[in-house]
């Protein structure tokens, strides 16, 4: 089991040598944001159980999935019983026993792998408590994961829904590869934003919290309001906070040379995809993309179906290894832009840049930072909190 858990991690060169003994496994791996993920698996021979402790949701997912696959393979018909022990309100400790390792017809490993955060924990019971707490029923799994292991995505995938220029399954395949390689969460809006109110604010929050923003760039993308909003926020985060941008063209007609030529044109770009499907890309957007994005390396492994799985795995590992620019080396300039509609066409307009006031560069205190992480507050809210104090 220990060897299989270790083998799941493609970034083997970044992890320290795992310590494996007949009774357990200990491993630690640096992650994208500079923290070290740790996992300890201990065998308890007296009651035939494993005790798993970890600091990463990705490691927990991998370990649970590996354990389930191993048991199914080696011991067909044997059922697992899972007991999840976690801190709860006011420092209390609760336990969730999963009968037969099934949550709504899914194993616990599947729940984590498929991000079923809204699954109900049917019955949780206090085991260590400072107050008189009664057992609770139907508590969502999200309620214990957010304040403990965290559900903040380190990667944000910006793409266009129903873009027929993109081969089917490209986005899902990239998300699956990236999460397996990095053991980090990827914000992918078909999962994250379904049935969510305040859609744009949730998108902006996802971009601001991510350490790396991946752009699935296509001609359709450059004509859509939500895509241009995400591109605008991504560029602002890149300039101000040094966030990494990764450009993945997913349209065979969209190349570096084509972008430059389109931007030189006298007007908007009219695109006809056939079958009555046409749209317009505003000249201002073309100029913005040509000026800002063409200096980045375009990763072409997803531009068509010609790349092999091995080439895409290598590209994903390169993406996962990218770390954000140190704040000391970031431009620390505010990119002033506007996303608006003109004659029925959405566009990005570049209004230049300005220096960040020195006072705004002071980091918030630990109490504020904990609040920001817990509730996913954006940078504008950080400035308000810094002005009026954490309690307010």
C-alpha cells in the first residue's frame, strides 16, 4: 500500500525519500504554494486498521483511493469501514463513521476524487468536547473540509463553455492530470459554479485565490463576456501579485502569428465557424491580447488532437512546477482595464497602469489573513478590513 501511494505521485523528484516500515509510511512533499504536505499512515495490527493523518486534501484523496483499489484488488468482497475524526466548533473533536465506506452509493475516496463536498455526513458524534455537544445529523462535508484541509483551488482554469472549436474532453482531461500531478485543487467552473448566485464575484474570487491561472485561449473565448472578465482579472493579478499565467491555445486557427496579424487589422475580426455560427472579436481585445499575451510561451499540446498522452503529461508537470513570482520581484503595479460592451460586442480596453500606494503593500496581520482564507474574501475587502480593523 505504501509503495502504491508513493507511486501515484508523478513529481517524484520534489518529494523527500519516503520512510517506509512494516508498520507505516511517512512522506512529505513541497507543494505549489511553498508549503510542505505531510502524510503518515500507520498499521494497527490489533484491530486490522490503518490510521491515516495528512495535511493535504490531495494526499488524503490519493491515499483513500489507493487503499480502496488495493483492497478491492487483493481481497474481493471485503468491505471497508471508514471513521473520519476531525476538529469541529470551538476546538471540539467529532467523529464520522461511514457505514460500509459508502456515502450516497460512493466510496469515501470517490467522494473526495469527484469533489462531492455537499455530501451529507449522516451522523457525527463528539469524542473530545469542551462544551456539552450533542451528536449532529446531515452536516455537509464542506463544513469540515474548508476550515481544516481547505477547499481553496491553487489553479484556476479559464475556458469558454460550449466552445465547439475545443475538442471534447480537453478541459476535463487537463483538470484530472493537473490534480493528480500537483495534489492541488483546480477551479473548473463546470464543477465549481453550477447553480451559484453572484456568478461574476465567484469567478473573481477564484482568480484572486489561485496561484496559477490557465487560459484555454480560442477565438470564441475572446468574444465572450465572462471569459474577458476572467482574462482581465488574471492579468491584474499577474501584474500586482506575480500570479503565473499559462496560455493554452485550444483553437487550431489561433497562433502567435495570427494574433499579431489580426491586431494589425483596421477593424473588428469577423469569425464564421460555419453552420450559421458567427461572432465578432473587438479590435480593442485583439490589441490587448497581442500586446500582453504574446510574450508568454504558448503551450500547444491542447491545440488539436495531435499531441500524445506523454507530451501532455510532460506539459502538465511543467505547469504544476510553476510557482508564483515572489512579491519582492512582482511589478506591484495596478493594471487599469475595463471590460464593457460596444455595439453589441464585448471587449477589453487597456487604460494603462499605476503604482500601488506604499501603504497598500503592507501585509495584513495573521488574524486578518485567517479570515480572508476562511471566507475567501477578495483584495478589495482586504483593504477595507485593514482600514477598519479585524473586529469590524
